[in-house]
C-alpha cells in the first residue's frame, strides 16, 4: 500500500491478516524487498509490514538532508498511517539505528525491539569517506566494497539472487542521496539511552558479519533495558542477514516474536 509520511510518500509491503503487528526497517542502500525472504514465514500468525525508508526505493524522492530524527519520526508516522498504537519493530543495520532512535523518542510505540547487525554508535570518519566517494566518483567505485561488507565471499562468488539485488540497488542509488544518508547516519545518538527501555528486546549478530562483530552486538545488547536484550548469533550470517541466511533469521525472530496460534 502507498501511504503518506510527513513530507513524502512511501510504499508498505503487507503480509498476514491477524496477530501481533511487526514493522520491519531495512538497511542503508537497499529497500523493503530486503525482507522478502523472511516475510511469508514471519507472517504466520502475525501482521507484518515492511516500508521504504526515506531516500530509498519508492521513497527515493523524499526531501534531503537525511537526519536520524526525521527517519525516527517517519517510523512513528508509518505506525500512525497503519493505525497501529504499537508494534514489534525490527531493524537491520541503518534500520536498527532508526528503530533505536525512535525507541528513545517514543518507547510507548514499541511492543518490542529487535536489532539485527545494528550499531548504537556511528563511525563518523568511515561514514564521511563513503559520502565523499559517492560525491566524487559516483556509485560505481562503491559497489564492490559495499557488497564485500554485506555478504560472505561464498555468496559473492556464487552471484546469488540476494547479491544481484543488492548490486542493482547500490548501482542505481543517487550519489547525492547516498552522501546525505551517510552523513545523517553519523548523527546517530542512542548510546546508553535505552537503559530504561521498557519492552522486550532482541539482538541478532551474524558470525560472518564483516561490519559488526559478534562481540560488538553482544555489547550493544547489554546496553538495552534493565537486564539487557536477549542475544543470539545467526550461524553463517553476514551483515545483510536476511539475504543469505533467511531461514535461520526467521527461526530466531519466530522464537522471540509472539504469534496468534490456531488451536484445534
């Protein structure tokens, strides 16, 4: 469905007709299709929604500059447009950073929080370098290093469907938008601010993640809520977990997220 979100429109993919609401937030450079490999199984007993973050996919024409505050407000606006008082929110990488920013601002809208390969602190020097590379050389020089951060060497060599989709997304990205998003990402400000988060939380790390190691995700999990978030490692998963290990990711999410179960 197409919805209005503050200063732009976006598209929401919907799966499931009953059960708890789950909102999925994708990573930088991709779009809501990143979640396609997990949607059908995740929607068993749940209503699942995946939307395009501003600057991406069907929301590529959203006004710049990109800021974390604006994307957090967008997340809440998506909940409003879907008439959801609260949802189980899961975000991967930038999507997890957006979810954390929204959770700091509006914790009551979260039935739970799931972070997948998502930082709670930016890396300003690296983020600025990626912004400048796009501005000076366009997207072509960024394709190979980006895919190397996102996928395992085996997936890259096999040229999987997920790799082809991601390459297409990065190659077609607007360089000015890419630069603005990375600079906005550098404004992430959630470190130590979710100590009092009141809802359940889960952190998923991939043991083949070249961007955020298992130890880093474990430390992030420990900083969420009074007792820390539940923590799991997805075997063999790289940074973009859903495109290379969708079954294991769905299993982990299914163990954590409630569902409406048919009782004979």
